């Protein structure tokens, strides 16, 4: 005979879900912050190219 599966501790499940939710929020925040850094770098690169092209003209 097979054993009856045991139900997980409900409090532990809630804690795990809360931890996972916080981790997702942290990753989303990190992704948005990374996008900001990338945008700043892109802007800086565009400005450098523009200055270089203006000097060459």
C-alpha cells in the first residue's frame, strides 16, 4: 500500500510564499535600477559621440 501524502504545514507555506513575493519584488526593483543605469550610460555614449562628431566637423 502507498502512504497517504502529508499536508505541508500551512504556516510554513505562507512564510515561503511571502519570502518568494519579497524576492520577486527585490528582483523587479533591481531590474528597474539596472534599466536606469543602462539609460544613463546610453545617454552618456550618445553625448560623447555627438561631441566627437561636432569636433570633427
